[in-house]
């Protein structure tokens, strides 16, 4: 009798886990996009999405007819990129704790920069910190500007002046 109860509990736990996995991809806002080939000049599809500091931000191309990639630029200069983490040539970027509050620029493009005429769906979700939707977050790369530099431009890294003799 005890074994049957344990088996039933295990089955219920497995069902809860499967439901949670399904819910991860169904929670959020669906944004439909299209890549347009303009005379052989590939251009990414661009949108800005908002996140508060510390929030979990999840961006997932759920449907696509091409091999897509996502590039996300945070307001502080942090860059997140992904090609196929969502499986089946679908990119997935998970920012476990948004570094700063503000608008994040999201680009969807063909992974190799090839011109495309294709539709896709981007799922955008914002969640509380530590949410399962952002487990195993995407790591940023590149240098970022500090929060102080965002508030006070005099603290930003010095720009190299352009050579006046350069073309």
C-alpha cells in the first residue's frame, strides 16, 4: 500500500514538472516579426523591451522558418547573444537578473547574416528574480558601462578622438 502511494506521488510530481516546463514557454508576450530581404541587404528585426533591475528577462524565438540568432543589448552596454539554446535552431536568451532598469534592444537575424524573407515569433517574458524561467542564464560578454557612468557621462570611459586625417 505504501509503495502505491509513493508511486502515485512520484507520478504527480512528474506531471507537475512537465506542466511547469510547458508553462515556461507559454508565459509572456508573443511578438510576431518578419525579416525582409531588401535587395540583398540583410537587416535584423529590432524591438526594445523593458526590464527592471534584478528582474528575470527571457527572450525566445518559438517559431521560425530560418536559423535565427538573438542579440540583446542592455542599457549599460552588456551584450547577450544566442543561436540555438532553445533547440531546433531557435535562440533563447535568459538574463537571470537584469543589470539595470531600462529598455533592452533586441535584434533577431539569420545566424550567419544571410538575407531572409521569413516570419517568426518572439516570446518576451519578465519574471521575478530567481524564477525558473531564467535558470541557467545566458552570460553577457564584452565591456559594460557602470551604473555611475550611465548617470554621469563624465565617468564613462574616454572616447578616442577620430583622426582628422582619416577618410
